[in-house]
C-alpha cells in the first residue's frame, strides 16, 4: 500500500466525454457490445470501455444478479481517495448498479486490520465477506481453511474476467497456495533502485570519482559496494542546485513501526541467498532453515548486510533515523540525494512537478547485488566476479481474498473481480492517489514482452527515459531468476514486527548489528515454539516451495 501521486500511462481504451442523457448513472450498455463504466471526480470523471463478454454472463442491461445482497469488505483505512481503500469506494457505485447489491466498506487502522480479520475468521462469524489483505497474511488465513478458493468462480465465465497469466510468476505465487487460487488481482509490490541519471552521467563527477576511487563511476551501480562508494563520493557536497544546503548519497527511512524492515529485506537478499534451480535446505532460502525452522536472520550474510546498511545510512541525513516513508521520498524528490530504493510510487512521483524537482533525471534500475554472499554449504563468503542480481516482491501486494464464512461468496468475488479486469487494472495503475503499483503484462513495454507503449507514458506526462528505465527495472525485478522468498506463514506479522524493532535499535545505535540480529533470532524461536514448530515447518515448506 503505497499511494501514488501521478499517472503511469494513458490508455487508448480510456476516454473523457459527456455521456448521453439516456445513459445509466454509472453504466451504459452499447449496442455494439461495449459497456461504459463511468467514474466520478476522484478519477477525473474518466470512462472505462469494457465489453459484455469481459464483464461476464451474470451482468447485463436487464440483469441485477445480486439484488438486495450486501457484501462487506475490510481494508486499511485511508479514505475514499486513499491508497488501496480509494478504488473500493470509487467502483462501489458501478458494481451496485450492475449487480443490484450493496457494498459495505469497513476501513480499519492498519494496526487493527489483521487482528479484527483474524478474530472474525477464528470465530467463524462471517461478519466480513472479504478482506483486502497483504500477501504476508496468507500463512494465517489459507492453511487454516479461512480463505475461499476462487478458481471455479474464475473459470465459470459468469463474473468479470481477469487472469493470473497477466502476472509474473513471482506475483502469481503470492495469490495462490499449493497451486490453488485465493487472491484477486489488484496491487503489485516490489522494490527497485532510483537514481539521479544526470549526476551519474556528469563528466566532471565521473572524472573526480575515478580519481578518488580508482574505477569508472558505474551508471547505474551494479553492486551495493559500488553504490556505497558513489554515495560516499556525493555525500556532503552541494552537488544539486536546488538549495544551498549539502546534499546526500542515499536517503533511507528508518523510523520504527514504519516500513524500514522491508528495505533491509531487499538489500540483504543478495548477501544471503544461495542461488540454485530449486529451493533446497541451502539454496534460495532466506528466513528459516526449512528442515528445522531455525532462524537464518542472524546468519553471517544477514549480519554483513546490516553492517553494510549501517555504513550506507551515514551517507544520508542524520534525521532519517526518525523518518517515515514519505519523508524519505520527498527528500529524494527535492533533489537532495543521488539514490533511494523503494516501491513503484517513486517513479510516478518523480513526474509530478508540483512535488518533484527531478523529472527527466529520475532513472530506475533493478536492485544492486552484493559482490559476495555467504555460502550455507561451505560456511564461508563467496566472492563474485559478476553481480548476481536478486529479484523481490517486497511489500504487501494488497488484494482481495473472500472469506470462507461469507454468505455471499459469488457476489463478493464479482465485486473484487470488477477491479481486476484489464481496463480497470490499467486505470488504477495510472492514477496517482490509489496505491495500486504496476507489475502486470499490460504495464510493461513491448521491448520487455508487455503491451504498453512508451508513447502512452509520454502522453501522460512522463519523461521518456524515466519511463523506459522504470518499466524495465520492474520487469527485471519480477522476472529475476533468483528471488527473495516471501514470508507468508502463521505469525509473519509478528516475526516482522520483532525484526523491525531490532533493526531500528541497530540503526539508532541502541544495539550493535550482531546483538540486534541475535535478539531477533531468539525472539523468533519463541514465536515458532508458541505456534508449533512442526506446524510452522510444514507451512513454511509449502510457502517457499520446499520439498523434503
């Protein structure tokens, strides 16, 4: 859930026009088989063109298949024009006109959403029909039988049509469990590196960097070690003309209770993960030993990564220890740092000249790699001659899951699926405020096998190079041959909360890196034992695709 502030690209299927007076308030059925879905002011009164076939056989001009049915959906509270919650509000009147039903949207504070969802599910009350979940909640809701399997509904042809095939395998896996579909397409999260293309391409800086560090300034950096050198070179210089204050190398956000632990995951993955063709006890693992659930979080690779992060944070403003996500983004957008690594929102925000001073200078690349990683087999670090890039799906990839206790699963599924059809999904990824980040085939450029065109981005106000590097970076990060495995077992929320608090202590100086990670591992053992080690092991193996 990372609210965007700018369009990603314009779509030929989306048009602005005044609907005829005879048209329905929210839906107009055309004689040629097309259907116009009319949005309100939040989406600038745009009209989405779809078809009767795409909407499914249950909907039609003389049909209201869910008349007088009410469905209730929970979501992190951000309001009618907020990240992830906003689209529910904006598409509710369209679905209500199509279906004859009603949608009750229950906005919950993030800190309460998971707890209230689990209380309803454990009690089997069915108070809520669906939840807009983070993918890391799957371990708590799917193995316990709380989630409704949607494959049959999806294949029936009765409901709005979308497909998992539009997803990269890395994102598709977050919507399924043991090959069964539970999640309805919505948001796609992953992290990439953003950098100032003008600074890295500056001849004077290139010459000065080479004189100081003895090698050509990488544009962009391929390794974290290169990025640290570049950050050190630029830090403290007034290299950007936005103001008279010194500028920084890399900006981070390290406030406890926010989202800093996600960034440690993305950074540390290439220090830790041993590559291989499949998941084994030592290959493609990051969180736990899949044979006994012993934490790997304090492995030598994780430790080296945290010590690296402590060095990297010295190349940014000292205040960032208490900064949340938006504060770090704004620092980069004002032209005050060379680097930030984060979600898809940043690329879009760079184009918003009311907030950004770096449009046309904001390039993106896949996350760098460490030039060494800890080999779990050899019990030693292995130096790399060539960077071994590691992809990620870091974040929530927030999307709808139907409750197995819902009295109206078909109606609930049809509402969630209305927002998953291609023209709607395209629109949601183009609009700045709704928190829906890109990652699907129709958002990638043709050069990367997608169906989007660079002209679409340029027409929407993007700088061409910014758009090209942005879309390519996301294609690379989601299709990388080596991926950071996603934690989605019972207690994931608690495991991450423990990690977050200890990382904060390490970054603020309250603990050294080793103590912070050792304390994390000890606390994780307690969580695992409390939930049940054998149960956790089985769910973890299923979650990461490990076969004993």
